[in-house]
C-alpha cells in the first residue's frame, strides 16, 4: 500500500479498504432515499473487521453523519417535527440501554448481536411485505414506545435502527416526501447524539476518522446516485436482493469466529474494559 494510503488507512488490507469504499457509496445511496440498503454496509464492515468488532460499528457512523447532513439539506423542508418529538425520547432511552449493554458485553457477543439484530429486522420486513402488506400498522402509544426503544437500542449497538424506525414512521401515513424528510431529520439527530458515546466507548478513534475522511466524497457520490436511480430501478426487485444478502450475511455473523475469544478493538481496548475507559473519562 502506498505511503499516502497508509497515512489514512494504517494497517487495513486492500480488501478492507475496498469494502469501506463500497459501504460508503451504499450509505450515500441509502441516505438519498433507496430503502433497504442501510443494513448492507453494516453487514459488510462487520464481516470485513471481525476482529475489530467495535471498530466495525464506529467506522460507518462518521460516514452516516456525513450522509445525514446531505439528506437533511436536500429534504430540509420536508419534516414532521411532531412525529420526531414523539419518538425521540423513547429512542434516547433505547440508546442508554444499548450503552449499558455494551459496557458488560464481550466483543463476540457484540458481533453475534449485530447478526441477530439484522436477521430479526430482515425477517420483520419479509413478513410484513408477504402477509401484512395491506394491513394497518398499529398506532397505539405502546407501539410508539416500543418502536422508539428498539430503534435507539439497535442503532446504538449496531447502527441498525433504521427498519424499526421506518416501520413506525409508516404508521403515521405521511406523504412520500414528508416521510423521507422526517427519516432524514430523525436519523441525523440519532447519529449525532451517538457520536460522543461512540467516542467514549472507544469505537470512534483517530484511526476510524482518518479512514473515513477519504470516503466522504464517495458518500456524496452515492447520494447523487440514489437520487438518480430511485425513479428508475424497480424497488421491489431491489428490496428482495437486499433482504437475501442481509439475511445470508447475518447468518454468517452468528457463526463462531475462527480467532476464538481474542478479538480486540482499536488501541488494544477490549469491550471488557469499556467500563473502566468510560469511568476514566468521567462518564
């Protein structure tokens, strides 16, 4: 790897850099309005960095935040603030639950939890589209509370809160552009709220930020591609492909790793030491 690339990507392999590039484009496409692609970069990065479980979830967050800015600027006038204010407090509680869970979880547990979350979310999507496509989504307060907590928990653990939040927002029966704009604002708030927590946990480090910087143009390119293709690709076919890939990838993440229990996150920190790290930072 050339010296200038080593400056940004450190000890990453060419394969890992390629996965990061592909994931960056997918993040941009997802942010600009193509549903279903959001979990693919999470799966790809988790598989590419199996020995850096925390790094694999911290790495895409910077890119997600960059994509959120573009999405909010593009859909800045399309937002239902009332819906966001209703969902956000429960989502914050879910983030807190996810944070506490990770303080006592090992890296193997985190990797398997990512797989389980993606598998469950994919199953929910398939079931809804197959048997309950025309059925109304529940609008009871219990549903909104549950959706908010699950959305916050899954986004804190694995950046996988999208399917839960989208399912809830669909129940609001908003117009298409209002729905997309509300999603953009909601996910921007969630991701930027998570940022300091991920830093405290050691999931976002200087290594992750340096690797993400060259990827931001790819996120923007993906966003423009999403805007271009969203009106031209049959969404039903795209969603089926994404669901199949997500399910297969999630099943792979549930398998025991070949490396045993010695997985670590950047800077030599294991998730067993996250509690000590957060205490040292005064959290």
